[in-house]
């Protein structure tokens, strides 16, 4: 097993770096500790006493500490009040133990400037994790299981079975501690290991091997899908920060539409059930329909889905004649004065206004129903709501539109159109120039 371990970890671990090994004292972690020492990989050992099994827990601590100290390996200990943490946070003992150990592992790794946290998960742990994910209701990524490396976490034993580990320990007459709680099937993972998986393995002579092969192929299929998804996303989704747009035509008749929607929307808090509901609604899209996650919305617009952050309330901003910088959720503006004549800025994001026509202080606020203005080039007023329809403003963007008000009159619909009365003319002497950074 040592030769296989050395081959397996050649690119995973650097003999010139020092790592933190999480060691419970059980068969798996003691096997890994021995292999690392034999392979010449520098380690420090961390042990968490969860104080859940009385003298047995203390015996585990003594065993691991003695093993480390007899080999001159630095030893780090955490005495955890696991039951108190679980009760105070309203979570299970297992969840509390997980949070405690991983938080402590990272504290030690960071403070000691170690190059990774090595964990003793093996092939059987991997199968248990995959089946637990399936029981919870998982997508393709749940079948990936645990990776050999994820961030600072490193799992060098994932290609080795529990039988191989036990044989190595027995052949080399190595000691370990048995956790009595592992023999109880009251916990879901234990129940699966003790009762569920043996029953599945008994269905076919090569069931275990075939399952590993199947999951490996599914993982490869998932990776292929991820690559194809990124191509589809790049080709079909248009981004205008902070908005994203997906035409109905790019998703309505697409095989696996709900999966594509889920992979697009999940970074924004949407779940697979919502993605399925959105896909179902695409059969007969209704403009104005909205789906919501924590901080984002998916709007059904005229011809496309629009992903947008949930609009936040905007407190009106007052501008006096000395204001030179303006910070808005949409970005920052610089305010400068120009003398006429000057080069005309035709970028709709910016505005050049006849300062003599403006009444200070100016105010920037969100547009309201009933607001009217005279768009540049027109002689009569138009409702802001009608103007936004005319320019085909996406429904998701409408709540973010703001107006610049002077003496009760709208002088500029920010980023869209100035009012005709506020434009610069040959009679203009001084210009107030809003330029977006």
C-alpha cells in the first residue's frame, strides 16, 4: 500500500512543505499518519476531543498525543463543548462537531502557515457520501462526492478501500482506537454503512466495483456538461451589470431547460425547484411574472428572462452648486462646469445641461407614477411610464430609473434622456456637465 500511496500522492503532496493531519486515533487516520511519516511528508497533528464519550474520548486523546510526541511531531488539541454548541445554535451534535473541527483545523493551519489540511476519508467514505447525497435529492454534482483537493483540504486515501487500510494496519501490526459510536446505527451514515450498503453490495458480485465505475463515468459526464453549459451561457446570456438577459428563444425548446436555468441561477440563490417552475412557465410566458430568491429576482419580460438584484429603496439626494461628485447605486458621476461653446457629449449616460435654466438645489430621486417630462426634441410632455415603454425598458430595470428634478420639473431621466427645456442652446453661457465614471 505504501508504494501505491507514494504514486498516488506524488502530485498531491510536496515533501518540502508541512501539512496539518486531522487525526482521531481511528484506523483510517492512524493508517494515513503512518503512510505520511513513511513517505517523508512533514506533518503536524491536530486532534479534537468532542467530550461525547467520556473516558473513551480521553483515551483517544492520550493515544494520539503519545503517538505524535514519541515521533517528535507537533500536536494540537481542541477540547470542544460539543453538546453546548449544538444546543446554543439549535443544530445536531454531528453538525456542531463538524463546524467545531473544521473551524479549529483552519485556525491551526493559518496560524502555523501550513500548506494544507490532510483528512483520512477513503473510498468507502466516498461511496457513503454519494449515497447520502442521493437520498437527500441531489443533482449531478452530488455524485461527484469528495475531491482529493478542495481549497486547503486534501484527501490522499480516496482511492483506497477500508479493506486495504485494515490489511495494511494488520500486516504491519499497527495500533488504533475503535470508536464505539461507529457500531451504532442510529445515525444515518452509520445506518447506511452497517445496513444499507452491504445489502446493495450483496445484489451483484461486483456491485461495489461497478458502482465506483458508474459514479466515475457520471462525474466525467457532469464535467462535460459544465463545459458545454459555459459555452451556452456565453453565447445566449447578455450581461449589462447588474442585469442579465436570456431570450425565451434560447431556452424554451432547449433539452434540459430546467437544468440550464438552475446552473445559471443557483449562484444567485435560486434552487432546483424554482428553476423547474421557471422552465414550466416558459411554455406560456406571462410578462410581469416574477420569481424571487433572497436578494435577486427573475422577471418575465416581453421576450426574455431578466435576472436582477432586488431593488433597494433610494433616499433622494440633494445637489447644490458646489457639488462635484455624486455617488449612486448605478455608479459615480463627476459634476463639472463648462463654458459654451464646447464639444457636445452624445453619450446618453452623461448629460450637459444649461445651468442658467436650473434651480438649485437640484434633487435626484426615483421616478414616480404620474411623473412627466418633455423629452429632448419634443415640444409636449410625456409620462415617464410611457417613455419607458417607448424605449422598451425591461420591467426589471424600471424600478431603478432615477430623475434629476429642478424647481419641480424633471430635467433629466438619468442615463436615458434629458428634458428639452434643459438642453444647451446658442444662448447658453454655462453648462453643468454630469459625466459618469
